C-alpha cells in the first residue's frame, strides 16, 4: 500500500475508508482523504499506540490489517489472469484492451472488504422502477424516505461503501409489497463494472435475485455480466464492444459512462492504459 495522508486521493484511500467503516468509524467512502478520514485515522492511531500524525504508512496499514482480520473474506472471489484471457478470447478482443477497460472502469475491485459486491443505490432509478411496477412513489415519499426515493438524480444521499447497503435495504423494506424488493435491487449498480440491476433480463438472468446472486459469487461473474452488457448495448450505430475493437475510446467512454466522460477523462485514461498494457 502507498503512504497516504490528508488530501491524498486514489484507490488506496478508498480501501482505507472501507476498512475504517468496518471498524465503526463514520467516514464517507470515496477516493479522497478528507477531514473525516484524517480524524478517524488519528483516533485509530491513538487507540493502538501509534504515532498520531494522520499518515497511513507501513505501521498504520499493518495495524489496520491486523485489527481487521477478515479482510481476506473475498480473496477467493478475485479475477485471475486466465479469467481476463478467456474473456478477451470470447469477445475477440486484444488482451491489452480488456486489461485497460478492467483497470479504468472497474475501479480495481468488485467487492467490499466484508465480501459483498460493491454497489451504488440510485433513488431516482428506484422512483422509476416503482412506477414501472404500477406503484405511485409520491405516496411513499416522506422525511424518512427522501434519502432513498427521489424523482431526479442527486449524489447528496450517497454514503459509499457498506453504507449503500443500508440505503438499499431501507428502500427494499419500505413496504411488504414484493414490487419494492425487486425495484430496489434493480436500482443499484453492482460489482466491478457497476452494471445496473434493471438490465438483468436483457443480460439473460431469470430474475433480479438471480443476477444479484451471480454478482455475489465472483468477480468472474461480474466480468461476464459486463461482457454481455457491452455486446448488446448500442451507441451511435455500433455496439460498445465494437468501439473497443476500433480503439475509439471516446465513443466507448461516452456510451458507457455518459456525457460526463470528458470531465473525468475516461477516454484518455483508457487510451493510456491500453498503450501501457500493449507495451508490456
């Protein structure tokens, strides 16, 4: 692990914040080392007789991993080199292409430190999914439910990490009507490649529960779902997988990530990652 501190950013920060939440700290799980994380780290260092400087280096990482002994709960669910090779062969892609997409789009991992797949719950999608099932969302909108049920997209209510499961279960438990469970699970994006649950039928799964169970199984299954998604999803006249084959990273990024891809430089990152793996 890299040495990180206040205002650091990246996947190591994300992993640190997941560990801290598992240890009971109230921190926002993201890729940014904010003041809440700084305070949590210092408290952890104080409780474990470490230098209280907020810097997460070798000693603090070691103690964190020692305390959180179940970090290996998902180690048998991770992608292997052979998984990536098989996927590339199945879709007729260069290995470097697959590795580039896996690196940039998957954010490095498909599971939380407790072994559950990474998710992000979308309250505006929940609204639409309820409507699709004949439920009028406005009847269930209250002060208590407004963080999981809203008409327009907002990131205000995101909790990140394990906190997204709290939101998911809150939404699913709003009513005993079965439509709420199905709509809620369809309203989260799942795994390494954050595939939305409502795609389950188009991707060949018999139900949303079938899709979710596969996402729990292995990163290999998450990669498989991603392969199905880019093989059936068209954007500007071509399938997403064809944009990859043509190395048109801008078209692929726009089709997969939306118009905001430019702001996040997804196309540039994909191109650089592809060139890196091509050279190795």
